């Protein structure tokens, strides 16, 4: 893929009309407008092991932004969400919400963190009991919700439903509603994935309130928030005890591990060679095209990001 005319978007430093706040996350730059709207710019930064790597991945930002927008627009008839406009492939504009300090993680398979906990001998995750005899990547008897705290710094931590209520992180009626939303979104996401020959293994959703109403915020069903397996060959790989073929950024983590980096003190982030960076871009594009069923937009004549935002904001009150 030709990226020459699309220099990577590593960070932005705009002065937008009505700007009242700014926040730079690991992969997004977020501008608050008139304390009412958020402008989220998905950069080409990539993080692993809670570290932002020094080299960007061309087109990664637009893959994340357009994937999230695709699923937010498809599910808005079921669950209200924050999104109002997508004026540029890297940009989403939406309502500013008061976010809950809890992320709703839902798992249909024993993978990732849950698999590591299980292998260590734990038979429950976040207070949810798990049966004996499971293998990594096995389908669970039914999807389980394993919430985490939304840490302002450091790592998120597992937390149970009862602990969320005990700590006053959510009211009981609010938790009941976002649990219902989480299960409905996962059901829809699972169906959409199956139509594309994929298995939605696990994912996370974030919620907040706008004028007292609970809405879905942030991203949904992207390769950074979700894990997908290819359905074709899943059963055979499980029988043989082989790793599953998946769509996620796990292969980036594996490359870092092979190059002696896991985010620990004293370790140096390795330099990714150009051919590997190109491979990462191709994998992200593959994710977009596979999960959405659409051709990845490679328009080489995009309007400037800041100009796109300013023009879009003129249509808001």
C-alpha cells in the first residue's frame, strides 16, 4: 500500500474554535468543544504493554476510527451512543459524556487474561465461576462479564459486580442497564462477526451519561478493543491444541517479546524495520476489510484534518 502521500498522524496540536480542554491518550488526541462536544482524533500511534511505541503505523488511526464508526452507526438503533459526525477518516465528533469508571469486558471464549488466570488455577474471574476442564480458547458455556476499573494511571484492575456496587462506582440500576446493553451489543457483534466468517472472542465497552441518559462511548468492535478468531478451522485447531488464527494486534506484542521487550523497567523499545511496519499496516487494513466487509478507503485527496474539523464544527450549535 502506498503511504507516501499519507504521512502518519503521530500527534496533533490544534487550536480549535470553542476548545475548552485537551487530552492525549495512548492512541487518540481528544479535544473538548464548549464543554459539550468531543473531537476524537485517532492517531497512528500504537501501544503495547502500556507503552506507546515511538514509531507510528500508517493508516492505523483511520482503521480504528472507521471501524468504530461503522459499528456505532449500525447499533445506534439498539443502544444510544456518543457519535454525531465523522468529518475525516481519522476523526469522530460526538457528545461529551461523564464516563463511568468501569469498563464492561465480555468474554465468549477462554482467551487472553481470563485464560492466563485459569491456567494459574483460578476458577472464577471477577466473581464469575468457571467450570473445570477448559482449554485455552475454548468456548465458554455462556458469555461472561468481567468488568475492570478504568484506571487514570497504571493498569486497569479486575472487579466484580458486587465490588462495583460496594465501592459506589455505579448505582445498581445503572449497572443493570449497562450489563443489558453489554450483552445486547455482544450478541449483535457476534452475529455480525459470524456473517464475516469470524468469531468475536471478547471485547470491551465503555459507557457514560449525557444529561442523565446512559450512552455508549469510545470505540466498539475494533482490533484494539476486541479479539477475533477466524471461524474456518477453529474446531480443528482446538482439537489439535494449536493456536487460533486471530485478527488482533497480538502479533505486534509477539514481535516485541521476540525482541526482548515487555514494557519492564530497563528494557529498550526495539526499532521496527520498515518492512515490519508495512506488514502491520497491512494487517490493520485486513482487519477493517474483514470485519466490515467494505473496501478500505485509500483516497489520496483527503482534506486536511484540522480543516475538516473546523468545517464540521460550524454545523454544531
